[in-house]
C-alpha cells in the first residue's frame, strides 16, 4: 500500500468548460532567464459555471510554461503557468493587485508538469509524463471520484492532485491563478539516479514562489497575497510551503537550481487531506484505524498495530497541544473524544441539516448509531469507526516493511529506489537489507518534508498566518489526527485556522470550493475592481 493518491487528471465536475484563443502577443525573450515577460501571453476566453449554476464568461491572459529557475534539473517539471482575468461577464477587470492562487497539482508525491498546458487548470495532470519506473512503489487511492455531499458540485478529486475547480472559480472571481509544476519521486535519469525524491518537490515549489515574488510589478497579481492550494501529497506540500516560509534549511537546495533571490514565504495556505508528518504517520494511522479490518475482512497484525499506537501516544504527548474550542491538553487517551466533539459530530450535523426532512429520516434509519436531537448529531468514536468500515492500508501504512509504499520511494536516493525512513520500519525490514537502521541523511530530509518541524521544533515566524484545512471523514488514506494536530498547533500559535471535516467523504473531497474562494477574499482583504 502506498501514498494516499495516485496521479491522474484532476476532476472538474460541476465546472463547465469551453475555451478558445482569440489573439496572442509575444515579445523577445529577456536576457535574464528569471524575468517575467508581461507581454508574452495568449488571450483566451472560457465559460466557467460556478457552484450556484451561473455561467460566467471570462477573458484572460495566459502565459504558457515558464521555467522558474536558472539552472533547472528538468524544465519539464520546473515550470509554471499564469492566468490573469481581464474581463468577466463583459466588464473589465483589474487583476494587478488581486490575490494569487498558487495551486500545485502534485498527487502521491509524483511529478507534476504544466509543460504542455494550454489553458487555466492545465496543471491538473499529476503524472506530467513522469510514469512510474518498473518496480516503483505505487499509490493507493481509488481512481473514482465521489460527490455525494451537499454542495459537492462534482468538485471531489479522489485521485489527488489539485482540484481544478479551485483554479477555475478563482479566475472567475477575478484572482490571478499560478500553477507550478514540480519534480516527483519516480523521475530517473539515464544513469538510473532518482532526481525527484525528497526534498525536490518542496524545493521546486519554493523556487516557483521566489520567481513570482522576484517579478513583482511585472507578473500580474499581488505577490504579497499568495494563497497556496494542494490535495493529498499536494496538500502536504501546500502545508509545508505555508509553514516553512524563508526557512534557511532549504537554501543550499534552492541555490543549486538557481532559484531567484527573493522570499518564498506565502500569505495563506489551503490544504486538502494533507499526507504529511510522515515519520509519525504509521503510528497515527494505527491509533485511528487499528481496529478496522481491511477490505478483505482481515484484521491487520495487531502486534505491529499496537506497537505503533504506543509510539504515537508518546509522540502525541510530546507535542503538548491544546485542542480548539477550549478543549484542553490533547493526548492519546482523549483524542478520540476531541475528534468526535470538535470535528465529527459538527460534520455530521452540517450534513444532516442540509438534507430534506425525508432524506434525513432515510439516512438516520440507515445509520442508527447517530442520535439526532435538537438539530445536532451525537455518536461515539467506536460507532464512527464501525460506520467508516474497511481501512485502506495494511500496517505499517507508510513505511512498509517490504519497502512497497510510495513514501519509501519518496525517500529513495541515488540509484536506490526506496528506503526506510522510520526506525521501526528499518528494524523490521523484510527485504533482506544488511542494515536495520535508517540512513544518516533521513532525519534531515524528514525535517525538510514536515510542516510540524517548522511549527514545533523550530517555530517559523515567517509562516502563513491563515489556514484552510479540509478532510473527508471516511478518508482512511491517512489518519484523521494528522490534520487535527496541524490545526491545533497552528491555533495554539495564534494563527487563523478554518478547519472542517466533510461528512462521509473520502480522499480528495472538496465540497465547499465556493467558500474557499470567498475565504481568500476575506483573509487577503481583496475587493474586486471591475469596469463597465
């Protein structure tokens, strides 16, 4: 079992698309490879249907793939596209000071490319041509999307990668949309060396932000109001981008690829089902889903599960987090009550309240574990776990003993396809490795890939201060506690956290995209400027 998202084309769902090029302008390339050419755009028109069903005609300028570093390892992935609206529904739009939605399309820590993109939303392919090499660990999410929750509007993307509805709705709202590509774990050169494993993806995204900021006044949009977005591994990278702004631990990597001399801090962060905190993910997963059978009906190895749960309990206590809403200190003994009170019951309540009386009655009859009284849902953690049913992954979920997980590939190096990244995984290796210890470079790479490092071990003053975090309650690609811990730590630091779980939704759900677009305007203070 591997990373909680396979790479694939992002779901578009309720967004109706039609686009055509009407004219184009180009200029000679600058002698400076990192100077954005404001005149090198193509003018396009797209019809975008919002979540209320209203069609909007958007005329926008589109810049095809631009390499964002001076010394690219692979420009196919180290490039970005830019879309800026100039007219919406016949009215001129000034996007020069608009927020920038910085939407990555990474799924499963796989390569993401915009090299052949011809329009907004073109970063929706998380494979980008980076097909997994023979023998590479694969990802494990379902490839079918679900949009059953109220307000889903087809914007659920179960395959991971960016939900293109965010980009389209942002463009229709008058925002600038920038979609960066990034290297991923399966890329291998002619010498058999992997050049997209950790920390390549986050280094690339940081370099892309630096490119944007270094072109202030040339690139459209307010470069001080960049809002990242990503799903699954892309959600982890979006979180990491928000948490690690201007951290010096990335400097040598950014210098190697010729990143622009600018800040890589961003203003706000959007993260859907982030697959993050990998060094503690196995324990968190077992704490959450350890009692649930696999889809085969088999119970996982309980000796392994309980050992990992014990590790998680120690880690959770060490975080010294306090729950949102005045809950108090969080530990492995009360985390279930916290999850139910803070997230799960409110999620079920929102879902049920949105149903018609007859539909609600039908749902409650089919789900008798829920007590519906006074317009609120009540249930126990144990009943919730039974309701979710089969867990997605065997144990360990992320650092597999046989090195078969996508995350093992993410920590590959040189010509080595996959490596262990936890002491427990290495100790119990089943592939015949001579050493039962993790490699010496792994701890530093884990810090480079974990937003919690920048929020707990070394609190980063240049982090995002506004956070939008979303997760489906039936998402067993990860532990529900990962996002909850991230939100709790951010809240404890005084940041603005908007964190909601989608009831009965799985991996990649995005049932309130219009609210995300409104949230961007609120936190950035944006007021659209439209002419006649």
